[in-house]
C-alpha cells in the first residue's frame, strides 16, 4: 500500500515537473519573441505596448506596457464597429420620410451611401423620381453639434482623399470622383466644373486638388497615372441640395426645409449595416467611419453631436474598460485619441460576447486581405485584425485562432517610431505574432 502511494506521489511530481518545464519553455519563447520585437531596428527608440490574452485558457500570454496610452490611429474604427452594431440595426436607418397631400418631406440621417458610386441601391433617389409632390429636404438640423472636420484633424490635409468632410446629408461621399478612361475625364458630380472647359490632353495624367475653404478645383504639376481618384469638396446644406438637383434634373427642383412638420415619419433603410462596416474596416475608410459615428449619435440622442455621444457611450457602455480612454473622432485621424492595449482586449472580448463571434469576425479583415494584403499570408492559424497608421504610429488589434485550437485576443500599439517606412514596423509585429501563434 505504501509503495503504491509513493509511486503515485512520484508520478504526480513528474507530471508537475513536466508541466513546469512546458510553462517555462513557453514563457521563454514569449519573452524571446517580445525581445525580438522590441529590439527590431525599425522600432529603435519607439514606445511599444503589447497585450496578448489566451481566451481558451483564460490567461495572459504577454503584457508589456499594456496599460500605457498610445495614439491608436485607425484602430479607433474598432469603436465605430462596436457602436454601429449596437445602434444601426440590420440596415442603415438612412432617412426619415413624411408627407402630406402635396409635399414629400425628407430628413437625412447621415447615410454615406447616398449617391455614392459604390452603392447602386438608392431608394431615396427612386422615391424622389417617382413622386409628383414637391420634395423638400432638411439637410441641416438646428440641434446638431459637430464640425465638418473632426477634432484634432490636420488642417492642411483638406484636399486629401482620406479626409472628406462630415455632414448630415452626404452626397457622392462628399468627394469629387475623377475617372480617366484613356480618352476622357469623367467627373462626378460635375456641378463644380460647369464653367470650366475640361480638355483631356491638358488634364490627363495630372493630379487634381482644390483651394482651401473653397470649391475651386485645379490640376497640379504633379503627374499621376491613376485612373481613378477623389478630392473632397467643401460641404454645406445648400450645396448638398444643389448637387442633388443637378444630378437628378427634376422639373420641380428640391427645396430646403428649415422646420420639422408635425407629421408621422417613417424610416427608410439603405445599406446592410454589416456591409458598410466590412467596407470601412477592409480599406480603413475614414469617411464611412465618421458617418457611422454621426448616425449612431442620431439614433441615441436624436441629434448629431459626436462629443456628447462619445461621452454618453463611455459612461454607459464602456464601463468594463481597464483604463479610461480618450475618444476624439470616428476615423482615427485625430491625435487626440488615446487608448491602451488592455482596453482593446476588453473591447474585442465584449464584441464577441455581445454581437456574436462569427458576425464580428466577418467584419474584420483577414490576414492577407484588405489593408493586411501584404501580411499574414502564411500565418500558422487564422488572424482577423484592424490596422492603424499615422505618422510615427502603428497599431494592430484583433483575434487569432491557432492551429492548436486556441483563441487569442491581441493588441500591439507602437508610438513614435522613426522608421522611414511603416512596412518595416509591420513586419516586426508580424514576426512576433507568428511566433506567438506557433506556440499556442
């Protein structure tokens, strides 16, 4: 009997020793991977935050400066995805509509798909074209509280395609679309060019821009072989209605509406919410991100007030965060945004729990796709993530499903790197995550 007990004790001791060796070995691998990342030449002098959590085992794999604050750049769009799923329903509540005997009243709710070339389904256009009534649109709302540009945006990027203005009634994505078919330049909307003679030989292979604070467009001396590009235009309520009138060529021009009639309103839905979120995440679309934030505000507060909406959501919804966060805009263009790797782990976990793992994953970009098309192609498992890039800032947060059937949440935020190219930083992060995935 005593010999049997001793054998069991020895067996347990060997098993404990074996487990300890495995844990020590795993810890050594993680520490080695972390050192390789932190010592990468592209990250010399940079600040790096790392958080990796094994959800299958319920334990942390790695934490390095994970409660420190970083500018998350387009990782901010993870927050937009959260509120979009929370407030926008299965399809975008793009417009509210009311009518009486002779008038059709339209109330835009910030839908970025309106007259956007990317979206052929245009129910409001169909409604306008089919009615015999006078159409009036409330393209502005008196209790809205937001600026056309986000808090902390770079003022001199006003003509860059990644910084369209925000508005209650977007038209054409609030940008001018230029198409070069090799024979002609097609421009949508053409309103801004009515008084210009566009000679193809003069403008071909040239880049377009515009003057600050005006809708005066011009060709630059910079050459471009691009067949399609965009330039944002200056928005306002009257301009949006003018663009719509010019596009639809109506016998009765649409008129502005400056009050809300006491009539029952119905909601017209447009693009499936997940479709818009997927496009936003896949190409990191700043305009869609900003409009998602404003549309969510309209649903919660009955007005577009990004600051009040964010304050409300942080106090009511994001109470589970380990650290307070600073959320300044929807796109992540603002350097006022501050967040931590640990917060992103908590947000990602909550998204899976609240909205469903399969639904959330299909919205995120997969390794080898979208803005990750050059990375994680031969990843040991499956990676879903959101990138983020600003000058000196790199971010990547998401989910990993390893070949050993482990589910990991991760966030790697890099601040103040001096590498001449973000690719070198991204490759270093990729090497780190590959090693983590292999060992779990």
